[in-house]
């Protein structure tokens, strides 16, 4: 019986072209987790949510409208989420670690999506009640309209600074 014997033949690697070039990792864009830009966004989210929370809770009658109670809950959650991710960003920057793990970015994306949706909904509901009190009922003298407006504006600014974080994390997941 004639059997072929295995042998090793050296094969040259094909030249790299645009079609078969190895995929490189995407550069860390400022604003993504673990970058100084991401830390700045997290700190802005935390500060504006905390200011909104402190302004709305210093009024004596914020519990009279459920929208303001919802705002307190939403910005409390936003401030806790942003503070915890700011601590993770500080750690990643100090140890020079890239947060490019798919599971970590998925967790960040889902958390940012949930907290940004809650904060935006609460800010919109609070804005509606504030407009109702000030413009339609003309009862600003009896209520704390300027505090309600300030808390609502800070919640909108906090949401506005969460949006880039969410979009960059979502883009990072989609580009994998």
C-alpha cells in the first residue's frame, strides 16, 4: 500500500492589502470610559445632578407634585451612577488601564441609557409642572418657582452631559 507521508512545506504569508489587513483597535476617544474626557463628563453629570437634587430638596413643598418627587429619585440615581463611574474612571486613569472590555462597556451603556432616560423624563415632567404653576396658574408667589426652574434646568444639563457618554459607549459597542 502506498501511503503518503505528511511533510511540512513552508508557505509564504500573503502580502497585506487593504482587504486582508488585520483589524486594529479603535483609539480611545476622549469621553469614553477610562479617559480624562470621560472622567470630566462623569464629574459634570454628578455635579449637575447633585445641584438639582440639593435645590429641589431644600424647598418645603416639592412633595406636593409627584413630578418633583420623581425628579428627586431620578437625579439621586443619576448622581450615584455618575459618582460610581467617576471612581472607576479615576482608577483606570491612575493604573493606566483601558476599559475596552465588551461586558464593561455593555454595563456602562445600559446604565447610561437607563439613567439618562429617567433623568430626561423627570426633567420634562418637572418642567411641565413648573410651567403650569408659573404661567397657567400664576401662583409663583405661593410656590418656589425659581427653585423649581433651577432644579429642572440642572437636571436637563445633567442629562445633556450623560448623552455623549451613552452615545460614545453605544458607538464603541456597535463598532466591534
